[in-house]
C-alpha cells in the first residue's frame, strides 16, 4: 500500500472563507479521489481528480464549490470554497492504481477534519 | 437508490466472540471492499472480493459474496477490544469509483 498524507489534519474556519486541503502520496498512482464524511455518516464521493485535466464531479458537487487540482501523479488539492457550517466534515483523499497499475483497491489518507463556525 | 446498505447499524459483543456484519447492494458490481475506521480517522482497507469470487480470508477476517442475492458478509473471528471501530462495505463498479454503505459500529467489550 502507499503512504498518503493530508494537510492540514484539522482546521477551524469562519464561514465565507476557503480552505485548501493537500493530499500527497509517496508513489505514483493512477487514480486519486476526494470524499466527504459528514458527522456520524458514511463517505460520499465528491470527485475523481484527473491528472492534467478537470476533475470529474459526482452529482451534487460542483467545481465552483470544490475546485480540485492534480498537477502530477502524486499530489492533489481540494478547495472548499465560501464555506458554511454545513461544510463541516472530514475530507478524505484516496488513491488507487499504485505504481501506475490497474487495481481496484483504494487506500485512504488520514483525513482532514474541518469545522466551520 | 442506496448502494451498500449494512446491517446491523450497531453491534456490541464480548471479546472472543465472533462478529458478523452484512452488506446489501442494488446494482451490478465488479468488486466489493470492506474498510475499518477508528474514531473518525482514515479508513483502513481490509479486504477486496471480486464479483467472480465467493469467499476470501485474511487472518481473522472472512468475507463472502453472493452476487445472486447482491449481498456480502464480513466475519471477524475471536474478536478483540482493538477491533472496536466502524466497518464499511464499498461497492466498486466502473472506473474504480466506490459507493459506501452506511457502516456498522462494532463495539467489543473486554
């Protein structure tokens, strides 16, 4: 499996501001994903981060609210824009396809716990 | 429709007992994965079972998959207090995307 780190691990932000979360992997991966986990709930896929092109968003998530970058095969960022208290969640990145291979297993970062006041 | 619904929502057992969690889904899948999450932290990948497999083992874990019933089960044998966590099933369809179930909160009492 890969070593995945996320920054920051947690943050408390004021409504109306934006936060950028970083996800770094220690090896090249084919796929990177961003998930949201609202308090006491399961994970919901926000988008697939595509290297060198626009992310693919799931229904209910839009680029203006959650812009995503993936400049290379080991790094991605998720920005939560114009935050409201409803954005308070854990945000997790995951990866699949280690060393550029084709695999279905996804491995998750430790998550970023965001609280919006 | 909800993919990957799990039951029970919560399970409390004594150390040494076996824990069984079930997952049902609605659409065709190419794989099903089980994850563990401790106290709102990152997810740990436990096991993946492909749609053409019926059973898989990993240590104290046993996963079954019945594609005709669109269901899977996770069995943890000889449970330990350290197994206390939330367990999620996730179904994989196309492009490595996963859809997660609601999860089962397992508590193992010493």
